[in-house]
C-alpha cells in the first residue's frame, strides 16, 4: 500500500481498502471512543460482569459519561422483585466494570424496574399479526410444488419464533 501525505483530514492516509473506523474523521472517532465504546463493551460482556443469576433479570439501558455537572452513571433495567439482589451487588458490579476497562469508568449505578408480564400481554393482544399469518397460509397452501410449500412453511415457523 502507498501512503499519501498532506491530506486535509490526516497527516497520512492509506490507499486501498480501509476499515470503516479509519475512514471516519478524527473528531467523530473521539466521540465514538468516548461514549459509545464503553456502553457497547458493557453490553457485549454483561454476562461476565454481573454473573449468570443477575444476567437473567437485568440489562444495561444507557450509559452517561461524566461531565461538569455529574458523574458517570450506568442505568440498569431490572425485573420487578429483583431490585434488592441488584442493590446488594451494586459495589461488585462497579468494581468488575472498572477492572474490566482498566480505569474508573462507572461511579454511580441507577436502577429502573420493569414488569415483564405487561410485555407478554401486549404481544397476545396483537391479533392483526394472526390475521395476516392466516392470509399467507392460504396462499402457501395454493402452491403446487411440495418442496417450495415445505420451505415456505419452515420460513414462517422461523419468523413466528422471532
């Protein structure tokens, strides 16, 4: 690869194929590294940070970096009834996160509880999805080729699971 000198954006750039992060301007890379990096790494390693038991009942919702007015805060969504468990392990979560990143990343953790039962009810109340599924089932049954019919039915089963 050849190196170009004296381009407007950088002192040196690489010709040819580049990764996406190398094509971004310096200012945007700084913002992404500052704010998005910590949250995305926390999401990827959440099971390791909190453990298997707490992983099932909570997840990180947002991360606010420290500024002049406040400290860096991690907002965690918790299933109703498990707030006490998470409150007791709050210090342990902060220590694991700070050790994982190698420096003091989180200074405060806030909890917001949610009710999982309400989510399930809202999915069941949606009857419009069932009507469209029946319409597509009728069209699939009209297909004459058996192999295509089977593959379409398998495809609809996969979509139903998601």
